[in-house]
C-alpha cells in the first residue's frame, strides 16, 4: 500500500512539472552584400566562369550597362571577348599573335573593332600593321565595315563616322562602306590619343629640323593638338618638358599629362584647357616628389594619380577640384590605378596582386581578392 501511494505522489509531481518550451533556432546571420565586385583572371581563367581566356592584353570599357570588350592571348590564338550583364562571350578570334583595337558608339549600344598582325616597326616607335580588318559589333553579330587598307579603329564620332588607320595614315570614314571623308598623314604622330568626343587628336609630333650651325638634321618634337581631320594644329608644350601619359577629361574639354618643368623639379601633372589654350599645373612642381599618371573621374571633377618616386616608391592619390588638398588612398603603396568605378570610387591593384576599391564618400576600402589581371570593377546598388 505504501508503494502504491508513493508511486501515485510521484506521478502527480511529474504531471505538475511544466513542459519545456521549444524555441526555434535563431535565423542565420544575413551577410551584407559587398559594395563592389571585380571580374578578374587567375592563371588565364575568368574567375566564376572557368573560361580560359589567356593573358589579358587590353580592355575597352564604355558599353551600355557596363559592358566591356577585352583581349585575351593564348598559345595559338588571340581572341576578343565581351563581358556584360548576361555573361561572357567570345566575339572574334585570330590564329597566332594579333593586335586588337576597339571603340564603343556614343550611346554604348554598338562597338567597332579592328585587328592586325604585328609586322615590326615602320620607324622607331611606329608599328607596322600587317593583315587585318575592321568590323562593327551589334550584340553578338559582327559585320565588316568595308575598309580595304585600314586595320585599327580609334574613335566613333557622334555623327556616326569612324576614325581608322593603317601604318601611315588616319582616315575619317563612314560606318557602312568605309567611304573616306578625310585623310591625315600619321607618320610623325607618336603616342596618339583621341578626345572622348572624337573632336580632337593629341600626339607628340616628331620632325627632323635642319640645324644650320651643325649642318645636320636633328630630331625635334612637340606636343600638339589638332582637329579630328588634322586641321587647326596647335602646339601645347615643347618636348623638352617630356610630356607623357596623356588623359582626356571625359567631355574632351581638358587634357591632363605629366611633364618635367625643370631639371631640379620632379614630374608634375599639367592640365591643358582646350577652349582657352592655357596650361596650368595641378600642383606646383616639387623637388621631393613626382606626380604622374593622371586618370579623370567620370564626372571630370576629380583626378586620381600616382605620387612619390616615379621609379617605384609611390602611392595612389586623388585630387578633387572642389578642395585644395589631395587625399592619399590607404594601403596603396606601389599600386597601379585600375580606374574609376564611378564618380566617388577608385579601384587599384597592389604589387602583390590584391585588388581594392576605395570609396571617397564613405572612406571605406573593399578588398576584392587577388588577380593576375582585372577586366572590370563594378559597384552594386
């Protein structure tokens, strides 16, 4: 009887104990999406696709919605690829070694590209163009422009005309049929660059001048500007300033380059105003540093550049024209500038291959991993 009573009491106590409350497990932490991402190659492959593209030789940005054309060189061929929001696709290929050039139409919907076989140099610093052709790319479809002699395409003008060239001459031609509107002798043009609005050419003009004192011809070079058809030539600076690394403001209104003002001073960035014809330094030339390699922001309100010793001890800096003082980017020693992502962010690659994007507005650096080559960097909104 006692056993029965104890058992009954125990059962009553058990029934009186509340059942444990089962709480659902906490949700996994939500990882914040990165502000930027980069399309890069490692060991010749585009990461995330597994596609082998080889060594990246050139990239051509400017397509609608961030589309980019780029050139990959392998052991037996050279290929042109397109990367856009829908993925990566091969556009064209040439057996063996080749040089590709490409430009986007002003609205970024179409592109024109040319290719040629390298054939040595026609003269020092002037490559000779072998067999090749010029095409227009519409989506995934290509069509010949119809140029019989030209091999490279340099610009797409707002009126639809293309600026193309061969070894010796530039031609302004129609997109369909390659009818010639203008011809320019390019044999003395070195380091040629075209303004973004396809209105002007900037280049180093090299000429042999007769020196009466020595009774010999001596090379003389000047930094010049002309219209697209070669008209209205202007001398910007003498070549004794050794101008290098020409960079157009996106609207074509100004041209930046670095030069040596005096033998005592380092290299300094100079900006030429096309409308006024005047030139001014970004910062006064200094004896203790070089400033070189200017890269304009898309809005033309800032310039990124390298500051330090041109021989290798330098870092990435940015100067906004709304302020007086430049800003150095963190952990950018020895880095090369990849380019502006947008109006407030700069992408750069460190000597060890690591890629980073720095946002000037938030003062934050986004690490994007290591790469052999960078095809593009984009911001995620």
